[in-house]
C-alpha cells in the first residue's frame, strides 16, 4: 500500500510539477492546545490538470527528481475563481 494524502495546490509554475501543502491540526502533548502543522510536497502532474487552489489527492511514488516523490492521483475539488 502506498501512502495517500489530500492537500491544496499552492504553486503550479513549474513544468509538470505542483507544490501541494497538507495542513494538519494536532494536539500539543504538554499544553493540550491544537497546533497547526504544514507539510509541503512536490508532486508530478503529467497532464497539467491541477491549478492553484485546487484540492488534490496525491500518492507516494519512486523518486522522480531531487525533490519529487509524489504523483497526482485526482483533483478532488476545483477552486472557485
């Protein structure tokens, strides 16, 4: 089983590459408040389907370049605008 994540596209300026941010909320172990954590993924988008603001599902893959280790599975929701 390969890992899957859902995140928001924050950049589509590179050829066939997206930058996707996954926002998570986790409970701080000591202070018991919710803390926001962000993880940035470089994603391979062969067809150029996704645009900035779209919610996308990505899947782990073999290394495609120095930073890219994920590929686009589907566009979950298009951005308004």
